[in-house]
């Protein structure tokens, strides 16, 4: 297992377009998290899955954002009708339910023009 | 809202000097974790503190959890250039929320 994988690493899109990011967690980790990080700030929590169940969503997650983890393995984060304010690094992390220690992926950097 | 703040926001030290970053939460934390993010990298877990007043050491790094479980500190003795990066504290708010709330981070620059 090579850790948490995220794809794509970079995405440049025009305002109004839809984008989708994928995260493959560490295989034995049943918890998966999405965070957003802007320059000079700490990661901001977006949403969290335990297995396939989405257990918590931040109020930051507007209706344009949706996340899925259909089989309890990989997850996707979709942003519809992107806005310039969506430009950020989208970080995925995973953990086991016992340890609560997050292993982060390298992130997907989104630039909205 | 619930917040985790860190000070200072940025510190520049000469190699060999000590460094301390402080973390304060608006609410009680069930535990606290520290992560390091190198420039251009992603956060990497350093340590977790659970008990009130707990102190843990990792080589030159000393971590403390406050008695009231609302604050924490990270102290680095005799900094090295490899210590460069941003240090984040992160906690589980004692409200049952199951996701970590991260602090704003302290960026450390070490002059050789």
C-alpha cells in the first residue's frame, strides 16, 4: 500500500465548470475525510465518511459540493458550477476508527479562472 | 463558532535557537494532535496527547497538553534547517464531533 492517493494533482478550470476529485485511501482504513486548505491557513473540514456512510458535513459544504464513497473504498468530491473562491488545495485523509490519526494524501490543487 | 488558534503565525529563527508555538481552543478538547507540513507538502502526523497535563518528547520536540485541555504547546530545542515547515495543532472538540479541527498553523523558518 502506497498511502493515500489523490487524482488529479492539479486542475485548472473555468468558472462555471464542474470538477471531480478522486481519493483512494489506505486500504485498511475505514474512515475518509475531505479537507480544504487555502494559502497560509490550516485545513478546513468538509466532510467525513465511515465506510460508505457520510456521517458529517461542514456548513462550509454548499449545495454545489457533493461527496460519495459508494463501496466504502475510494471517494469522489464533485464541485458543480465552480467559482473563483473554490480555488484551494483539496486534501483527502484516511484513518482507522480506533486510532483517529489522519494520513493525508498529497492533495488536489484547484485553480478556477 | 468553535475555533483553534495558534500563535505566532510566523517565526524566523537562527539555526540552533529554540522555538515554541502555542495552540488555544475555544472549547475543551478530548485530545490534541500535532502535524507538520513541509513547504509544498501535506500535513504529516507527529503526535497525539490525550491526558490533562500530559507531556511527551520526541528527540528535540516537546509537546504539552494543558491542564484544562484547552491549550497545548510545541517546543523545539536547538532548531535545525530540517525543522522548516508549518506546524498545526488539531483537536477533537469535546462536543462529539468526529472530525479534527485544525489550528491556523505556525510557519517556522530556520536561517542556517
